[in-house]
C-alpha cells in the first residue's frame, strides 16, 4: 500500500479487532484513509498538528468511527516503525 508515509509493522489491540469484527469492516479501509492523509474525525487543531507531524517526522494520529459506532484510533509512531489500531480507552 503506497501512501504519504511508511506504516511499519501493523498491530491491533484486541478491542480494536473486536470493534472491526462487530462492524464487519476491514482494517484496510481505515488504513487507506490514514496513510492517504484523511485523519478522520479530528478537530482542526489536530489536523494541523498531523500536517506538521507529516512534514517533520512526528507521530501521526487518526480517529475513525466504525459503521457500528465504535471509535478506533490509528497511530503511526514518529520513526514509522509501527502503526497501531486501538480503542481510545486502550491508550
């Protein structure tokens, strides 16, 4: 998958995996949005922070709602070694 940045190793928490299964959604849907610079349901300040992080090599953060209404965060570490799917209460 090509995008704006490297994703590194993909990992998920059990909670995020269960939320995706409940919604019958593929994690690829969220991953494609994340790597393409669609940060999801973020406030303007957080979007600006992500744009700065993208340009300067800092951590990237996205927030998406599944079709079942669960919130999933996708975080790519600053060194681009790992991208994690997790629920907000698992952070």
